[in-house]
C-alpha cells in the first residue's frame, strides 16, 4: 500500500444461487478483526453485481465464496467483468468447495489463490496481507 495507514479493502461476495453464507461471514469477520476493511455483498449476487460492487467500493481484493459447484461458470464471468472495468490490479481469491482438478484452470483464468475447506483463517489473512496490490 502506498499509504501505510490505508486499510486493505476486501470485497467478500457470494455469487450465484448458493444460499450458505456462514463461511463467508466467518471469513469477513476474521478479515475485519485483522484490520482489513471488509465489504460483504450478501447472498445471491450476479457476476455483474459483484463487479459493480468491486468498482464502486474501490477494493484491493475480491474474494468469492462458492459452495454450489458453479465456480467454473461464475469465476470467468466475474474476472472478465473486472477486466472490462479496468480492475486489473485487484487480488482475486476464491474459497469454498472447489475440486482439486478445477484449481489449476481457475488459476489460469486469473484467480490468485483458492482456499479450500480446512484452510485456517490465519492462512487467509496472511495471504491477503502479503499479496494485496500496492497502489500509488
């Protein structure tokens, strides 16, 4: 971060029809407790809504929580939308139930990190702390 007092702004989004948000809320609280500024979108967000929130909130990090299995459909749409809006410097992370065989393809699309069940909250905090983009 160019300004050491500027908090890392993280968007935690629940795209798609997945109605389970306990994990997303736990992550959002852990990030907030670690000193991040967290914007939580709530359930049932379309890819367009996630992109709009990322733009409007000027976030450093976009984090998706996906438990529905729709990651191969939703992630490319959101990444394309972020690129179209010029948000090429945003750290993009995904958490949830993601099969190992899908992680490589998600990373090839532009996902920086995939957090699967069993990842500790501290691991998520540490990764974002170290990888969030620096802005001038």
